[in-house]
């Protein structure tokens, strides 16, 4: 059972072990479902996956879901097993894995490598990939082609795209092509140079424009709308204005879901954190202590001991 849901919740039912006599919620894939991979992971080939409709049902039921970024197979596996419903292969891999200053330099080819690693590790979570800067803005055709690569080569289940109502026609084309789209509004990091840096969006008079963006994107078929750095009152108004679920990062507590970058959440990254970050562990200290102890044991000849020796 997911830690964020009750036994009767849509999210729990999505992945519950089926009663042998009951009609399964989702039928076994008629064309085979990667049995070799599923068997290797120790799960049945018919194991359920969180789908976009489960997130929609969660909103209708007044439940919340959790989303974290992941960029590699181990974190994907750990978060998946911890019951995180949605994993985001964010273009924040640019900053958090590749060491760039912003999310702008990461390429579609680089994103696909991270997507492939995450989809190899996640058996239950819905895996969403960011369309990186430069991979969708030129035309609808460019957006469709980039998403096809993320899904065909990266094996993700949905994409996330930054931008407001202007991109509604793109969202419509993608959804008609069978590509589920999570829209990303509010502070959109790919536009940080246009927006003048990291600034809260949708304050005061700008709140209505944000609601209009969300309505246009949801009408165009977005299955979810993510809001970054938005006042809680604006985010609550957006959540109320659309049927599809919203996800927040620095958007208060009214959204259906919440997302954090995992290195922030787990304390792998140190330094000044954004106000919206809560750190649930201090992984940097844990890893640094382990590395120091290993180094000392190697230098002193304690490691490798007889038990590590052939
Ligand atoms: O790339 C990313 O990690 C994101 C989150 C900050 C929402 O877009």
C-alpha cells in the first residue's frame, strides 16, 4: 500500500495484490509484457502500474500523491519500493547530476540515458520525463518527435513540458498522438533568463493569468498541471479550476500532489535550500563519513581484511 493512501484509495487499489476470484482492475497485456524483465525483478508480469487515471481518481477521492525526481536505477528502485507514485526524470539532472549551472544545457540524448536508467528501476511508479530546453519550442512536429524518442528510447510513460496556454495546441497534438502530458507552469526554470531569475510567479493580478493557463492546458488534454513557486492561494484557485490533478513544488498544500528534487529531499545537496524544500535525511554526511572511514581503513591496512580476501 502506498504510504499516502488508505486500503480503499484509488492509488492502493491500483497496485493491490488481486483477489484470485475478483475481476482484475487491469488486464494482462495481450501482447506480452516484458516477462523476462519482470521475472528478473521478482514481480509477476501482470503487476499493476500507476496510471494517469489513478492520479485523476486520487483527486476525485480527495487524496494526495507523492512525486520525486530520479535519474538512475537505484534511486528509482528505492523510491518505487517506498511507494512514491510518480518519478520525474527532470531536466534538473542538468544541475543535479551533470553539474551545470542551469537546466538549459541538458540535451535530449542525455535525458534519454537518464530515462532509460529510471525506467529500468521503477516497476510501479508512473515515470514522467521532462522535455528539455530546445526539444519542443520550434514546432508541434519537433515536440512530437522529441516525445516519441523519450517514450521509445527512454521507455517513459508520460512527458512534462514547461509553458502556458501558448502551448495548448502542442499539448493537444501530443495527447492525440497517445503521449500523456504533464504541463508545468508558474516558475519555469528553462525560462529563467526571461523571468529574471528565480522568482515566485502568479502573485496578485497575475493569478488569473495562471488559472487561464491551467484551464487551457487541461482543456487541451494535459493529465496533470505542475506549479512551481506559486503563492498557495493562486495554486489553490488553479486546483479548484480544473478537473485534472495538480502537483506543487513551492505551491502550498492544496495541490493533489507534491514534488521535490531527490537530492534536496534527502540532503545529498547542501548549501542554501529554497524555502519549499524539506530535508528528510542528511545523505551527504552519511556518504562523507563512509568515504572517510573507508579511506582511513585502506591507509591503515585494515581493509581488505581476511573476510574480503580470496
Ligand atoms: O526538472 C525538475 O526537477 C522539475 C521539478 C523541479 C518540478 O521540473
